[in-house]
């Protein structure tokens, strides 16, 4: 079951049987290109870019568009989303790993983990490659779910493909939608980065340098998390 929010300067120790990793904002810093593309889209539809950027993170594009243009036919959102995905896939300028992500991913090694992202396979591959991060063997991308975060489908599918009970998984997320999805799946959530702290994760870190991953003797995963003081 989800743990209560922790906020302490002393290390927090968590154990899990699998880790489920969001990509954008969590292990890959793609904010520059995401915000560049979405600013252009918002302006082209007569929307305030700053207001649009408040809801873009964590969701699939069509779901963001449905929030911003609630009276618009969904088929137009899906068509625009395809264009947006192609543009984002081709634009990797400024895409870099989140601080500590290379060491974090290396430490995972053969431990059970999966990527659960609102990006499609092509975009996920482009950004993981641009960040020089290893692509997890198990991944749940946009094509493989019917519902976008904050729906828990992606995380539940990731747990199922790893053969792990949801309660034994820990999610790493940066956005309100992603944190809500992990919590709805009955999982504990490590919130990563500046967006995450406001949305009630189990524990919050500035970046992945604050997380140590190691195998436990019983075969589980042990996380030592250096959370900032409240």
C-alpha cells in the first residue's frame, strides 16, 4: 500500500521488488525541447503558453490538448499529437540526463525495472539515446496503453510484465500526473525534481544523486534516499 509522505534530512530506506521509471523529467531532462514545442503549439491555438506548460508534463499529448481545448473533437487532438511526437523525436537539442541518472541506471543493472513513459517508442528511443542512458528491456510506451497518466494503466502494466505485485513496486516520477498515476496503482512514489515535491510523493529528491540502489540479500531492491529537510 502507499506509504505516507516522508520529509526528513535523515536517509529514508525503502525496499521493493521492482522499480518503475518515468522518463522525461525523471531520468532524462527534456524540458527545453518539451517547452519549446508546446509553446509553439499553444501560441498557434491562441492559448497562453505559460498556462499550457502547467499541464503538459507527464501526460500524453492528446490528453494535454483535451484539457487545454475541452470542446475540440478528440480526433483532432490525436492528429496533432502525431505531429507533435514527430517534431519532438526529431528535436533532441538540449536533451541530457538528469543529474545522477547515469549512475542510477548503471546500479539497476540486472535488477527488475521497467520504463513507463507517456512518450511513444520512437521518442523514448531518441531521448534515451541522446542522454546516453541504457534503454530498459521492459518498457511501457504510449502505444501500449489505452489511457494516459494520471490513469494507472501504464504502471500496472509495467508491474504485470515484471511479474511483481503493484504494492511491491516503487515508481520514480516528476510530474503531478505521473505521481497520481503511481499512487492510483497502489505504489510508493519517489518524486524527482522541482515539480514533484508539491504533489505528495512518498519521498522527494532534487535529483537522482540522492538515491543509492543496491540489491538486498533476499533478492529485493534496497533504496537509500537522502531526502531534503522539510
